[in-house]
C-alpha cells in the first residue's frame, strides 16, 4: 500500500496532478480545493494517498494532510459514496466545513457537492454525526495558534460562543464558521469571542 508520495510536482491536469518520484510519474486524483493549495510546478510536494483498487485500474487519491485523508476514508465508508463522490464533496467543502455541516444538519451545504442529492446528504449526516466532531476542527485551530490559552479552555470558549450565536437565532453552520475565524488570545472570555464573531458575520 502507498501511504504517501514525496516528489516533484510535474504537471496539473483537469482532476489530478502528476508527481515525479525518482523518475516515475504518478497520476494522483485530488479535490479542487487541495489542488488550489499546491505550489507551482517544479516544487517538491508530499501527498498522503489512498489507493483504490478496481478490476480495470488502480487509482491514487491524494491529500495534503492526514486529516483530509481521514475524512475522505470516513466519507467513502458511507454506503453509496465512492472515491470520486468523496473527492467531489471535499472539492465543495473543506474537512472542517464538512464537520460543521454534519453537526448543523445542513443538508443544503452538502448537496452543493456534485452528484450528491438530498437523500444521500441526509444519509451521510446520519452516519457521520458521531464520527466528525466539532472538537477536531477547534483543535486544529488551537494547534496552529501561538496563543498561550490551554487547549481545553480554548475549545470550551469557542463552543460556548457557537451556542450563544445559535441561541441568538443564527444558523449552526454560519455560527461555527464565524467563530472559527476568531483568534482566541489569553484572558479572552466568551463574550469577547462572541463580539468578534458577530463582526465577521456582519462583513
């Protein structure tokens, strides 16, 4: 099994990239969002991969992070969603946006992915609700932050801010996305995060 590829980005194609690893060109299917975050041709890249073995072909799917790959694996674990469907969802929604949509029961957001109808979106939400956690998204933000707020306190403040926005009548997905944008600093309270989130929502 190929866990990842490290090599030179040789070319972009419509729905995949070519990575040169030791003189061998690997075609790797990727989501539109991920391809948009890749460096220029000629740069070194590392892609976490999933190998899909079919009777007529073997296809590699590539991801920029292990988290992206993990979410992809959970998506294709839903009956009726294959690798191409999973990649299509991750082209329309980032892993964190997908978490938000699932937790908020936002069928419309998931239906924005190509080929995903209402019934499939509802099934996806039902099966992934206990697997995709808001805390994971908040922890990703916290791990990238230079603030000295403790991880548990950091996530708790954000969670309470989201709940407060929902109580004010805002949609769950909208509230989650706004709070995600706020950089929590030491000594900040829930009210501070709430005020900043409201400013983002007003833009």
